[in-house]
């Protein structure tokens, strides 16, 4: 009779890293569940990095029982996360934003994902009940959830709102690029590209959830969408990475953006040529048909009025996002060519 022995992999340790700036009013909501996970042995430490907040963020976090670090000067969440990564004890760095409430079960989902061969990063999504109840805020947060829940399991990008990275992989690629991205924008997406290009697998884990407390307005969404997302991401895609099928940059999304642009042009043309109304009506019907799954998602999470308003604004979002990408193509291939000729 032979005795068979099995060797179990050692338990992966997890360090939670939360960059925080002017977050004292949020800490009771966002830190409490993470500290409970630490006390239950689910995670091994909770690090809050105060990014030189003018309020009492550091004092509140310290009083609650978190380990508090302070950046030498205000540098944004990328700087804060990089600082914490150098002092973290965990095999896994779990990044959670200071306006995100991590939902129960997160550590188990993270460990399960990292148990698969070659996985160096994993990220989740927002839950279906965001903090902001205003329709536009719900639209923004639920749209984020929709794309992450519907995404392919293997990704090339990364999301640091509620995402985890193997500490060795994070160090190997040099952490977040805080020189190129001095202001918070797409530093997490760019990190994902470098991890993927280095051979690491990145997984989307739909069960790794967080509740987003941020309240969006059209004004702050336009600024974020244009200057913090579309412009830097388009430039990164055009100059370095190329188009991928990740999240909201996939082929189907590009087709929907083209339809939204054609719809806008047809509506504008009707001001001069009213007889074009059948074309505009047809394009509107096509836009609804191509976004039917999204429309159904909005309907299930807010009713008919919410779905209609969200889908209408979403066509506007497609138009300005696609216009920015087109501008960046012009910028890179036309203006860039002129600059090169001028240098010669």
C-alpha cells in the first residue's frame, strides 16, 4: 500500500492599498469592511496612503485602525499606490479607491483568480446599486458595471478602483507610470498593457465587486471622459498599443459609435433638408437595435424613463469619444508628420 501526499500551495497574503485625498467623510463607509476583513484574517493589512490631504483623512484612518502612510507631496493616486507597494507585506496588492466600498467575499475571489497559472492581475466591477441616485450618476456607474460584467474574461487593461496585482509583477514592470500621467487618468490602463506585454495574464472577475460612492454630473463626466480618459487613452492606443477588443474599445463598440455619428449628422442635415427624416428615423432605430442589450440592462436597473434618457445620452458619449479618437489620429499622423518635416 502506498501513501500519497499532496502539497498545497501556500496561502497568498493580501495587502489592501487605498490612496486617499480629502476622504475623511468617506472612510467610515469604505474602511470599515476592509478592516473587518483584516480582523477576520481574510486580508493581512490595510494601508491608507494620505496624499497630503488638507482635511483629517490621515487622523481618521489611523483612529479607525488602518496603517497610514503619507506621501511627501501631493502626487495623485498613482504616486500613493507606488509608495505603499514598497512597504506592503502581501503577495498580492489589492487596490481599492477611497470612494469604493469593497463587497464581502473579495479576498476569496482574488485568491481564486490568482490560483490560475500565469495570472498577474485581476479586477472586478461596480455593483448594481451605486451611491449617487441622480439618473446621470446612475447611468455612469451602471455603464461601468455593464462593460466590466460583459467583458471577456482575459483582458489586457487593468482597473485600479477595485483590482489586484501580484506584488512581484507590479515591481517587475515598475509600478504605475507617474511621470507620463502626472494627473489621475489612465495610469491603471497603461499598467495593464505593460503587465500583459510582459506575459502576465489579466482576468476580469465579475464577482469582485465594489459600490461606487462618487456622484457624477454631466459637467464632471465630460471633463473626465475627455481629458482624463479619451485623450490620453486614444494617444496611447495610436502611438503604442493599437486597438484591442477590451471593454468599451471593442469592434462592436466602434460600430455603435459610427452609427451614433451618422445619426447626429442626419439629424443636423434635417435642419436644411427636412425630407431626410426617414434616414434619421432609420438610424435611430438602428442605434436602439445595436444597443438593445444595454437598453435592457438600463431598463432592468431603473425603468423605461431611465433607460431612454441613458441611451440618448450614450449616443452623445459615442460621438464625442469617437471625435476625440479621430482628432488624435489627425494629431499623430498629420500634425506629427508636419512636425517631423519641419525638424528636417
